C-alpha cells in the first residue's frame, strides 16, 4: 500500500475526498480551490503551473499559472507563455529522470525564466508529466514550487504524492479546460471520438468499480486472460500507464462516468 495512504486513516480519507471532488471541477478557479483544499495537504506549494502541449486538439498550447503568493506581473506573464523555453527544459529533465516525478533545482536548469523564479524566492520545482500515446512530447506537465522548501521528509513525501495524484491532476485539469472551451465564443469539438469498443468500455467500467480481473471475467463471461488483453488494448489507446490512469483518462474524455 502507498505510504501516503497507510500512515493514517485520515490521509486515506483525505485522498478519497480529493478524488471525489475532482469530478465537480468546472473552471480554472475551481481547479485552484481544489489544489488548495485537497492537494496542498499532500503536496505543499505556493505556485502550481500546468502546461498543456501544443498538440492538444481542444484549444492548442496553454499554461495555467495558479499562485498563492504575490508575484511580479511580468513574471506571471512570462510563465503563462506556453512557448517559453523553460517548459521544454522541464519536460526534457523529466524524461531524463525516467518519466517519474522528480525535484529539480532551478539553479541547475540554465534557463532565464528559472533565474527570475529564483529571484522571486523559489529554489526548487517538483515536476511530473503525462505522455499520451507514442508522441515524443508530454501532453501535460505539472510543476509545483514553494518559497520555503521545508525539510527533506516533506520533500520525499511530496514526490511520492505526486506520483499517486498525477492521473487525477490530469483529469482535474482537463475538466477545467473543457469548461473554458464550452463558454460562449470558445471553440470546442463536441463530437468526442469514442476510441474504445463496447466490450472495452464494459471492462474499464468494472475497473472503475475496483473489480479484479477474475471478477470482471465472471461478470462479462470471459477469461481473466481476455480481460488482461482488453486492458492492454485500453491502456495503449488511451496512452495510460496503468489501470488507474486509464480510468482517469477515460473519465476526462467522458467515455465513462
């Protein structure tokens, strides 16, 4: 069991409340509140940055700057530029680290914008990303920064927490951005492509309900091996790393509820 959920019952309850609350996000403002109310306990931060890759079909490149501390307007504007070199530097360092959550020193990034963040009182950045399908670039990169990094234990716990939370962060971000695109005057393709077959949707719905492969097989009248093959196909189609990520991705695309 993940140590974040096993240390204390209240931590597990807080995690489940955060996952449930993610389904109610309907704006970037609500995403900010969700981060503060639910994720801050696990990942203490003063600044959250969400960078969406230019390949996203709905709206193109974009950055959400969600700060809890005052920052110079010029710095905020530069962070909001999705073409700023810092994003590609962070994605590259994330990939070099085995595509796992990792702490990076701003001083070691060699980027002008990183130096401006240092001047604003930040020293380290916690990063993780989501890569969908065979693309070379990340689809979404999340970065958390603190003006007071805290002790080593807090840093290690935040690293573990980000690994656990990343599928739900992706889901919450997509919900917030879809809400923006549905506003009058925004572009949105309402014809969602349902890339999964009817059987794959049945399997994934059962996974969402926390059923094991053997239980899904009994429910659908197929073998556990067939269930496993369906899950491999689902994860490949959705670009998911595991079962939980596949469920979060399918829910973000509204393939399942």
